[in-house]
């Protein structure tokens, strides 16, 4: 294999690992012990470790949208949360759909 290809691949690997390591160090979703485990994963299994750590970081750090509805798949769950059902008079009256 061409030495320049090997050097380029190695340099790219170092850059990706470094970028993911910096992203993890700046993240607030991990405790310090979890960050150390992520760093070890990235160093010991470079490509897979970086991809796994990046994917977990991206899925856990998606910004919460205040106006976005959270769907539980159960239409009756809304009865238990009056702040999501401000105009629901049946909740205010204590009627929970029972006999």
C-alpha cells in the first residue's frame, strides 16, 4: 500500500478521534468516570469507538424544543398531566373516565 495513503488514513483517524474526544470532554451528559471510559473506548478501538461515542453523544444531546409534543402512544396519559391539558374541563371536575 502507498505510504502516503497510510499516512493520510492515520492522520484522518487521529483528527476524528481528537474531535470526538473534545466533544465528549465538553459534554455535560457524561460523568467524569463515564468520560474516561469513552476516552479508553476511542483509544483502544479507534474507528468503532469513535463512531459509537459520537452516535451516543449526538442522540443524547439533541436540543429539547419547548413547544414540541411528546407522544407516548397512549391517548389516556394526557389525563394525568393537567399542564398539558389546560382546557380539559373533565380533568378539573375530577372525572377520569371511570364509572
